[in-house]
């Protein structure tokens, strides 16, 4: 039996069960986004200005690029909490590569390879040593943040003028390149998750890893690949962060991992695995980004913003769960 055939049976059954509830979740998120726009337009001065909408796109790209890979990881029943330090570490590593005179395109390739290699360590620990992914990525979180802070003394690493790096933060027809890259990667991940044997295998592993293994899916290899992909996406975010700040910064992207996980979960991906969609994550990214942007414009105390954001996220998740349950009950009736 081919890998594609093996993956198709358990994965397709899981998606049929969750398809209706996922659509209900996405509809409720569209409504939530509309409500957020109405509320913040009425209460937050400057929210609907062109410059602020561009800032929303930039912020969404920072979360979104990492969230695409995180969606696949969570669908597979795993978790990755190392995203923020990985982004910061890659921005520092890339800054040093550019300082040492490495050609910029080659430095970009090295940065992505470093991200994939480092993240694959967590994948190997999970796949071959049965270390829980939370523990493996938490260790990586600590090691990467500590290393970046140590080598930089918590100071920015300037790269000077670099035309290629600067181009990555120069709007194209008013749209930030980061947003274009985010949407392009969204299309790639949406295709992979729904139309390839690899994507069906991810759903199958999240639904029942043992059954997926018995069906002929190489569960260990796919788990390592998922974390390597997540590291590569974090590296892309690190490159874009460097272009935005003009320097590598070990303290940057603090808490990004929580925004990424929140966006994925608000988007309807089940933490237990086996269910989720890239469209839901895209909508979740927009919800999280709009909340953060609106709170800043409202002038809410930065420390209290985390409290408000957490409450809104929990309420949004509860509302989505209730909507899903009601929709499923009506569908059965």
C-alpha cells in the first residue's frame, strides 16, 4: 500500500467528522473580525488609517508565517513553544553572518537551514526518544534565548546598510513584502495540508498515531519533518524581523509563541490533534493581530494588555466551541 493510500483512509474519515464544525468555526471568526473592526473603528482613533492597516499586515505576517507550520504541528497532536526565541536567535545569527561578509542570499539560505536544523532536534527527541514535544521545545526555547542573549550581551547587532535586506521592508504597491510572503506561504501550506499525501498523513497521525503507523505511515519521519519545517518558517520570520528592525535582536519576538498558538487554536485547530485548517488559522491570526493593534491604539497599559488579550482569546475560543456544538447538534437533528 502506498503512503498516499495509507494516509487517505484515516485522515479523510477524521476530516469528514470535523469538516462541518470547522466551517462553523470559520464563519464565527469572520463575524468576530467584522465586530472587532466596528468596535475599534468607533473607539480607537486612527484605527482605519492606511498606515495602521499596513502595520496590521506587518504584525499579522510575523505571527502568520510561523502559524502555518504550527498548525500542522498541532494537527499532528504535538506542540511547539520555541517559536519566539527561534525567531530572535535567527535574526542574531543572520546579523552576524552579514557582518562577516557572507553574501546576503547565501546568508538567508544559511539562516533557514540553521532554523530547520535546530528545530529538528526537538523533532528527533519527540520521534525517536519519546520526549513530549512540549518539553523538547521548552528546552529549545530556553537554550536559544539564553544563547542569543549571551553572545550579544542583550544588545542589538547592527548590520549597516544592505539593499537586499532593506528591500524586504519596502512596500510593493503599498503592501508590505512580509504580507505578500505570508499569503504566498499560506497558499503553499493550504495546498500541502489538503492535497498531498504528506498533509493527509499529518491528519492521520493527529487522529490516531498508532493506526497511522499500522497503515504504513512513517510517523517518526513526518514528526521530524514537521518540526524542521517549523524551524524554517521561524527563520523566515527572523529574516523579516531583521529587515524591519535593521538589526538582530536577542530580546525580540518575546511571547510570539503564545500569539502563534493562540491564533492556531482560535482558528479551530484541536490541541488534541486530527482537526484544523489553514483558513481557520489565517482568520485566527487576523483576530489576534486586530486585538493587539486595537489595545495599543486605545492606550491600554502594556502590562494590562496581556490580561485583556488573554481574556478575549479565552472568550473567543469558548464562543467558537459553543457555536460548533450547536451547529453539530442541528446537523444531527
